C-alpha cells in the first residue's frame, strides 16, 4: 500500500455531564395539566375502557363473596 498524507479522523462524542440537573425536566414539567388534558381529550375512550374493567372486577368480587356465603344456608 502506498503511504500518503495522514488522514485526520474527527469523532463527536455525546455525553451527559454528571453535574447536569435538568436531563428529564420536561417530563415532569406541568404534569397535572398534562394528565388533565389527556383525560378531558379522551374521556369517552376512558369510559369505554374503565366500565367493563370495573364491572368485571365488581362481578368477580360479588361472585366470590356469594360463593363463600353459599355453604352457610
């Protein structure tokens, strides 16, 4: 191989400083408002998701309680 002029390689290294305190500040900034907006924008979807979930849970608890009480009479 022919020797030519040396080629300088440039590398960019990205890292976080251990002293940086605001790495994820945007995630927690104004969290209550973000949650409220998600709920108000999607309240209909939340109802259709939570109603069967809560209804099934209540049915299962009631069934289990009736099963426990059925042997008493």
